């Protein structure tokens, strides 16, 4: 946070809120209001405390920028073809043995590089009971689906009651052997990881959580405490990171992040090449640079700290290692 300000108490959801918090100057408000018409803003108190300026590694991830209104020729509103591979609302079936279930499209924070930025927002995408029932029926009718990945949006902002019901319904499908939840909540809003929520995740079907974190500063003591609540329930935590210019595109930044993850008992799992969503070109890092960073880290960091560097190919063709 800027010097001299009090600890934030609520999530910023508007450009005016960014000005009031001292995160952007008042003269920049008009341009960013145009961005806010297209792409949601949310910065939790936990993340606000880590931001010194719009250009620091945390500010870059969450504070909007006028460049978001510029769509490069190679960018797409659906860069990995989620919509084309969605047979029923909330389901994406890209790989034979697993399917995504998106029970909602709201998040605690809205990342400026999000590949679903055209879909997510505070008022969007909560599946109805009827839509959830149809999603379960689709999974039940496809015995090749062994793993269901809950994503969105962020499933961990659901109430413990609703999340418990979803996990119970999926666990009751005989051929579903594995569950996974992708989330930013433990770092973005660690107070949401209550004992009640942790209990809701304590299911018989093996459950993994994939934690999205992009910079070592995000692994705060509060985040570690939230993760520990989950780990004490026997839930393994994997780490996933997007390679982002100005945020983590150096050996030092990624090395610090991966070490911080290991100290928090999080296994670095995937380093993602940026998906080409509209207005995200400022975050692009050439794949050759990403490969060099990981090559330079190898031998200088624990082998357990090295993730797989992957690219999700446009058109729904799936992930390949880089």
C-alpha cells in the first residue's frame, strides 16, 4: 500500500475506488473507466496491502490499464476454445478422461491477463440447480471422465454448503476417481479459508487444489495459514503460475516464488505461457525467454521446485510442454 494509508478493509471494485485508495492518480480515471466497462475490477484487502504502485508485480496483475482496450491481431475472446468444447452449460470437455466444471464465473480478484476475462465478473455465471443437475448428468453419461476439475471463476468463494453439495454429487458418480479445484482464494482472500470451508473439502474422493500464485509476495503468512488449514485435512496443494512480463519474468522472481511455494508445502506444477486474451499483450514473454529462465534455474534450485512449462494451444488443441 502507498505510505501513510490505513490498512484496507474492503474489496475495491471500481476505478473511483482505486483513486480513493491512492493506487492510481485522479487524472487517469477517465481512461480506466472505459476499461471497466469491459473488464471487471476487484482487488481484495489482502492484495491491496501488497501494492506499492500500479507498476509493481502485484499492481500490474490487478490494476487496470488503458492498454487493455487494444486487441492485437492474434488475440481472441476465447483463446483456448472453452465455448466450442462446452456441451452443456458449465462443462468443458477438452480431454477424454477429464472435464472442467465451472459452477460460477465470479472471482475474489480479477487478473488483468485472465484468459476468461470476457466471461468473468461479479454478477456472472452462477449455475442454477437445474444446470448443475444437467452437468452432473453429462459427467455420469461419460464413463471415460475420471477427473473433474472445478474452476470458473473461483470455486472457493462458494459457500461451504454449496461447495459440499457439488463435491458430494461428483463423488457419487462411480467413474469419477479424482477431483481438483483451481483457486486464487488462499492468496487473494485467505480469510475465506475457514474451518467450515476446509471441512467441506474433506471428501472421500481424492481431492487436489491447484493454487494460482504469480509472485513470492503473494505467499504471505496469512496465505500460509490458510493453506495449512487445507493441508491438515490431507489435501495436496499444487502451484500454477502464469509467466508475465514485469511480474515474474526473471530467474530471481520465479526462483523466489517457487521456493516460497515449497516453504508453504505447495508443489510448483505448471508454469503457463500467457493465453492470448484481448488486451493482454503487455504481459507477453517470448517462450524462448521462459525456457531460458527454467534452464538457468535448473541446478540452482531444488528439482521439486521446477514446474512443467506449458502452452495451451489455440482452438482447444490442449496443452503441450514448452
